[in-house]
C-alpha cells in the first residue's frame, strides 16, 4: 500500500489528493501506560513558540489586509459541529474526521474544513449574500509529515463570496485576491491553473465516458500533476474499466494547457468541443472570465489547464489551484472554485458561492526555512524602552518610571529583580533588541533627571525627570526602524 | 440538587465556582433520528456574525495592546492535549472535560483552560522564563447559560510570567495589567479582591482547623461572595464536620476586608496572626506587594479581602479576582494568582509562575448589550471606496478602476452585477457606511475623468482619470473619522 499523500493545507487544496486514497485510516499503537506523564503534544500537532508566532501573525495580518481591501467581513464558527452536519460531505475521507466521544448528549466532530461550516452558517442564518474571510484551524486524522507543513491540526485562510450575482464577476475577484495574497506573503513566483468543471464533464461526454464514470475518471485526471499519463491511463482502463480508445481521446484534451485566450481560441479553431452544449456554455463563460481578468491585469498568472480536475464533488463552475513555479516541494498553495449547490444541502434556498483557501501552513514552512537560512532577526516582543538601575535600592524609582511610560502608551519593561546587576539588565535589553534604555542612578535621582541611551547609535543624553515621557516619545520617533 | 452555576469565563475565574458542585455532569437526551439534517451548532456553542466579530476583534486588539505594552510574547498550543496531560489537574471538574473518541492511537481531550497547556509547554520546552499571553478558546461540558456569556466553547485571555524572580515584582505587574485591561475595555468601575493563600492557610491553623481539612474549608470560604456566613458555617460544621467554635473563630477573620495597608495594620495591631510563622511571612510579602502597587498607582482598585479563597488547589501565593462594582450580574471578570508548583508537575524543574485570565466572554456580553442599548453603529468592513456606474455597459471600466484602487492599497468594492441599477449601488454604499464613492458614466469616460462624492458632506467633485488614486488618497485623508 502506498503512503497516503494527504496534505493538511486546505480542504480545497488537498481534497483532491485525499480523494483517491484506498488505504485504511492510520492505526497507531496504543501508548504503554506508565506513571510518568508523557511530555508531548498529540501526534500531528505542535506548539508554536514566540518566534514562530511572530512570523505567523505578520503573515496573517498581511492576508487580512488583502481580505479587507476587498470589503470582506469575518465570522467565527465552533471548532466542532454536529456530526451529521459533516456527514456525506467528504466521501471516503470521512474516516479522517475526528469525532468527540459520546459523553451523553449530541454527537459532534471537529471541523474538517471551513467550507462546510460556512455553508451551514449561510443556510442556518438565512444569509442571502456575504463576502467573508475565516482564518482558523481545522482537524484531520491523517498521517502527518511535520517537516513539509502537513499536520493534523492546521490553519486555513478561507475567503468566499456567497450570493446571486452576475456571471464570473465574483469569480474574477477571487482570482485577483489569490494573486494579491501570494504577492503579499512574498513566497515566490506562482501560477494559477484554471479549468471549468462543466467543460471537463463535457470533454468526458465528448470522448465517450459513460456519465456514471465522470467522477471516477475526474479523480484519475486529477492525478496528472503527480503521475505521468501512462499511469493515469492504466488506472482509467484497468481500475476503472474505461475503454482504452476513450482514454486515448481524453489524453488529447487533458494534455492541453496554455495562456487563457490562446487555448480558448485553439479549442474553438479545432472544433474539438463543437456540438456539445455544456462545452459551448463553459467556453463562453470562460471567455467572459478572461475578459474580466484582463481588466484586472492578472492574466499573466493564469494557465488554462484542461488537466486540472480538483477532487471535491461539489464544484459546479470554475476551479483553480495555485502552485509555486520556483519549487515543487510543497504542491499547491491555494485553491478553490465555484460551488453553487452546497448551501442548498443545508437550507431551503440555494445560495451560489465561489471562494478559495490559502494553504497557509505550507507557506509558513517555506517562510520559516527562508528566515532560518538568512538567519533573519525577528523581534518577538514590541518593547520600546527598558528601564535600568545603575545602583542598588532603586526598585521603587524604576516602578514609578515604567508606570508613567505605560500610562503614556509606551511599551516598557524592567528587571524583576530588586537589585539586578547592570550587565544583566543591559544584556536583556540587547537580546530583545529594545531600541532605547532609560538609566537611573543615585545621581539621576539627586538631579531629578534620567539618562537615556539609544541603542542603534549608542548615544546617551540626559533629560528632565518631570514629564519625561513626552521627550521619550520624541526620541523614539527619531529611531530608524 | 441545585443547578450547577459554572461560568465559562476563565479557568482561574470559575474554578472557584465549579469546585463545589456535587451534581452529576449534565445529561442530555439523545436527539431523535431523522433524515433532515438539524440546522444548529452544538449545545453551548454559537456562531459569531460579522457585527459580533467586529466588537470582539476591537476588544482583543485593545487587550493585546496592553500585553505588548508590558513586553509579552505569545505562543500557541494545540486545541487538544493528551488526556493524561489534563488528568489530575481539575479535581472533580474533570468530568467537564471533552474527550475525543478513541479512533486508534493516542487518547486526547480538548483543553479545559490555557494554564495547564502553558505549564506543559514551559516544562516540555525547557523554558526558564517567559512572559506570554495567549488568547484562545477552551472547552467545558457544562450547562451553558448563553445570555449570561456562559458557553461550552469560550475565549480566555491569559497572561502569565514564569521565571525565578524577586518577591512580588511580577505579581505587582500582573495586577497593574488587569487594571489597564479593564480600563482599556471600558467595562465600568471595578475592584480587585486580593488575598494570600499562605495567609489563609495560616488563619485556618490559628483557628484550629485540622490540616487535612484546609482545602475543604477553603472551598467553603470560597462561597462567601455568593452565600451568607450562616450557610457557609453550616457547610463547615454539618457537611465538613468542623468544630462550631473553630468555625466561629474563622468568621472573625474572613469577615475582614479593607484598603490594603489599613487591613494589614489592623491585623498587626490586633495581634490576630501573631505567633504563626506562615502568617508573618505572608503579611511581610503582602507589605512588599502593597508598596509596589503604591508605586504603580493602583492601590485604589485593590481590596484586601480575607474571604477570597479561589477554588484551584495549585495556588501558592497571592490570589486575586476582579469584579465590576457597578453591577453584579456577571460575577468575576478577571482572576489569577501565583502557582509555583504546576510546571514542576510536568518537568524536572520547578518554574515559579504568576498570572491571570480575563473573563472576556462576560465582558463581550456586557459590551454587546450596551451597543444594542445605545444602538451604536458598527462598521463591519473597512471599505473606503465604492465604484458606481451611472449607465449600462461600464463593467470593464469599473473593474479597471477598482483594480487600480487595490494596487494603491485602497479598500474598494463594486457591484457584482454587470448592469446594476444606480439606486441599488448607492444603497449598498450607504448601508455599509462607505465614506466615498467614485461615479463613472459615459461622460466621464469621454472626458477621461471620474466623479467623486464624499458621503459625509454629499459633495461631489470631478477629478482626472489618470493617476486618480493619488487624488483619492488625498480626499480620503480629509474625511473625518
């Protein structure tokens, strides 16, 4: 049995890869009992230290900025849902869902993605249109590969537009936003592969695939980014009992990828899709989309790729997947598409929707590695001033000084020792890259003054004690970032 | 049996209240099976809509600002821990812990608070000192009272200082920070009740409580904020088999509360604690603390209250609990204390620690009610500009305009209809309180211009189309917030 290749990136990203797994869910040995408490986090989870958190928060802030630039609001849903809310949404991947123990009462499961809770939210609250982002953790009981950013508990950054709008307008904005986010996080050159679910199904029909095999053949096509055509063909013919001649016809289509307008023109010029109503409709929709993307100035990032299939059944329109072109170690880093039927599975009313997930854990893995390689200094706290005492018995003076700093809104720290040694204090300030230190000694107390040292130029000046925070703010504003 | 009165606020806040429950964990009826999916969130949980999220994010940002002002870093831990990590930490409240189903592999439970995961983190990572905040959700299978901000899934805002420092210095900073946070969130007047665990135990010893009854009597005392002395006495004597004369002696102590220095002087003047080494030590520690609090200028918020007991066993030094003085409907809204032994329960090394939790859900409940009462307008998105078309067939012009706005970092939206009606567009802009609209019509296209309307004064001007984002930024900067 092959190793499961599930990525804990985003539902939309990884569903594709999960879909085909036939292996049983991973069984683990029960830990041996002992009296000593095991000092570890559960398998597939990890703590994040202040350094990692600093990087993560910066990235999240940047992504939120993009979401807000496009007028998005945010919502929050519980970390667990009724089990039945998730049932029937993930196919055979349901085995990866974490269930809560039945302790009496409702049967619940940890959320597997943010899309299903979103659809449940929209239906339950009778929302007719919303443009929302949601950055939160989801849970999958899969085989983790920690070094590749594949965890059992991991973040998703989702954006979706639900509502009845005109063709391809919100879809185009989603694609622009993926571009803006990937540029924002500075993760390297990228490309967005794009296809249309309806076109793909039309192609299967044109090639002669029986309708009941569409999804199975779609899943096989979905593997073309990882496996050569021969293997995929083998799966189609040997595992999924497709006529070999039909498979060969499919190859002619799914090997096509090009700049959006070029491939569109090629398909029309060759007449490959002629006579199929769905194909004609999908191509016309894509033409509209490409026109909008032109206006948005992002076509250079788009690759119209007939081999893109995406695993999830619920897609009904365009589908897309972003990959880094500079490296291939992480797979797709963003993905999504249009799903017009999911909300209707919960509520009485269908609310069409389109959206995407950013595979943020993979991006963190890349960024953390880069930071490590470049030995980048990262400030974990935001302290601006460290208050130092030169001689003994000045704790109360220090407390009064930091207190005034805090009241003035200045981030300040001091040693928690009553009589700390001078080198130790300076060392703390230095290690935390605190830009300014205030020094107080007996002579400062006598003259009602404070010594102030800016660390970037090691210059020291004396300022008056009274109303000193005004002067400190002034000095802080002159320090280069 | 009385209804459990557990609050889902913070571990430190509510443990006290939970401690004494003797009732069994709430049993719920199994939901009847039906084919229709129930459209609800699990009991005790809820969705948060964009309006609620806006309030919550503002409050969290304000609290984070205080944490950062004091040099805190942040960490993240998994939402579930190995079950054994939580075992033996919560006494009889362990029955409120959510367990994950045994699906093969490790046995895990959802975190019950942030303090135990923090202690596990410090021990596991060999951290010797850290000043960290952690804002995250925790889980308790208790009877929810949604209208009072009591949920099964709720946020805690924790701050802790771990490390070997001098007596009462970090403890004093924690108290200042509680004051700063409660002032920051503008939740009304408050008071921090303060006591010392060692002093309380000394008092029990002085009164003649047998050592093996300290914790049980402590729990009884803990109820004095909710029940009259007679009831508490009854519990001591009838349930906990304490000598009535001993109980009466305890009353003399636990009825004492006053300004810190005043009560300290009273205890010394009356000689009530004389001859007990632990009491002498605790009083001396408190004297040091009160001196520091004086320097920090927060004594007016502190009430030295000998009846404050706090439920958790792990406290070893000062304990405190903040309440709103203007209203009593929510109970305590912040609480904490010193716990020098908890980290040592996980690692080889003891790392002393002090900290607090903010009962943020109760604060949200109050704030949301106030916002509702005052009918406060809250902007849920951050959109600055809405791009409107006057006549038909200008979708591509609109797309080009928003695209330029986004590139310039301006938050902009537009209608997703190809040919939206003018009133509908203006309505959207108005409902979302978007401060500026850009209007494009055929005449604007012809003259290479844009009409710009500022919504606060309804003034409209015409600007040049080329490089228009510079002018838009200029106009935006003049709009009053």
